[in-house]
C-alpha cells in the first residue's frame, strides 16, 4: 500500500478517536464538526484507493492501522482484525454457545446479535473526572434568607446569619472482570469475536454504573404516587421552583405504558413526542402548563417490583455525581495467570476490563423517589 494511503488511514483512525473523546466529554457540537471532517477523510480515502491501489485493503493494511467502513468482505476483515490487531476475546471454540458457533463450517460465521434495549443512567447524572483516588468537594448549604432588619438613625445594625458549608467526600472503588479465550478461536474464527467482546465489556461498564446510580436514587424515602396529581405535586411543591427548569421524569417500560394512558379533559393524550430532531424518540409529559421530559429505562434494568412501578422525578444532574478516576480500560495478555486460568500454559488469551469510580448523592432534595402501584 502506498504511503499516502497509509497516512490517510492513520488520520481516519485518529479522527475517530477524537470524535469519541468529544462525545464522552459531552462536547456534542465539536463532535459533530469532527465527524464531518472524518467523513471528508473517508471520502478522500475511497477516491484515492480506487485509483491508486485496487488491491483488497485487508491484505495490505500495515500493523497498527484499521481500515474504516470499507465495502469489503466484513467477515474476513473482522477476522484479520482479531488475529493481527486485537488479540483479545473470550470463550472457546469447542462449545457452541461459548464461541464454537463462530468457527467456519458450512454455516454463516458472522456474529449476529439479538435486539435488546440499552440505557445508560450515567448520561442523566453528573460525571466528574478526578485525578486522585480520594477527595472532597465543598458546597454552601441551603438556607432561607430573612433579609435585613430596619435600623433607626444612629441605631445599632444587627448581624445577619452567616453562610454555612458542608463537604462531600469521595473514595473510588475498583470494579473489574476478565474473559478468557482460546488462541484457536482467535486463529480459526472468521467472526469479529474480539470486537464483540470489547462491546461486551463496554456493556458491563454501563451495567456497573446503572446499578450504582439506581442504588443512590433509591436512598430517598419512597413516596407513593397515585396518579397525575401526585406527580404534579412532586414537581410543583416537593421540588419547587429551585429545579423548575431541569426536572425530568425517569421510569421504566411499565411506567411509560401508564403515562401513555393519561388524557386531558378534551381526551387528548398528555404524553407527546418532544419534536427534537437530535432525539427523535424523546417524549414529554404535559404537567399543567409545563412539558416535562420523560426518560424510559428498560424493565430489565429498572424492574417493577411487587407491581410497584419506580419513578425518579427531579434534576438528576444535581442529585447524583459519579467521581470517575479512570474510564474503562481494557488489556489483554497471552502469558498472564488468574485463578483457574494460566494463559501461557493453556495457550489462551485473557481479556481484562477495569474501572475506578465512586457514586455519591450530591443533593438529596433534587429528586423524588416515587412508586405507583399498577391497577390502582
């Protein structure tokens, strides 16, 4: 492959990393701009490749680069990535459910995935990257101001109440897991086994954070909701004006089904699409004069227990903060040893994911934890 194509491939890969980092940093506008630049690089690569290098990309890509979105044989391309670039995965080829289904036979070897709902509660709360395993943040406590008192001419001025402060401390915990893979599976499978397991560990990361956030949101006293009026009361009175512009309703599939039955006096449904072009599936609930965003978490992640549907109503960015010491890191080794597995002795590769974080309640007054019993 000519040097200009190799350089362009490297630029494409670097731009992909840049887009991902911008998205993770919640810099959406900058990420869109970088994505447009990535598309231009891809278009340039397609044109140059067709003219200067008609050979298949997957046979000529140098060590350390990965072709982006080429209309080639996806199975072969993924296999080469797993064999030569990633060298990490899990399971074995002798047992079908553990990976053997991906070894070429007279069957389709591309890995297919059943459709399942995904949701990251970490996107609804605050995530703060930290540089030390422990630390603290200082906040001014909430207080009701009473104002100045009247003073007569030459009279003594009274002292006003001083602001008070409190400390929120964090201490990160390590969360980790590993997956083993036989080297035969890496060598013999034409399916994208490595990337499949990278995504699997990524989903484990999301599941870890979801569990932490849900546990914190359930620390508030549970409030019984009996219908729309009690939801209004939670928003208008319990939360009040302090969170008026940032309230969301978070519930599960059962909660969505309930909200989708509510109508106004004219028979119009109160649950409406948000008409946001950037989030076509977003919804709002008409609560009096306001339209409150509704976020739906799959039942598998936020289940209904004993016929009681969970509702988290409030400003979750103020409610919970995740102190993230280090985002998910993934390593692999063919010589490591863990309990039950010796990669070198057993000719295997071990694939490990680690993250370090602490999840804390930031403002217990920023949300209402409610439950609504179905059928009432």
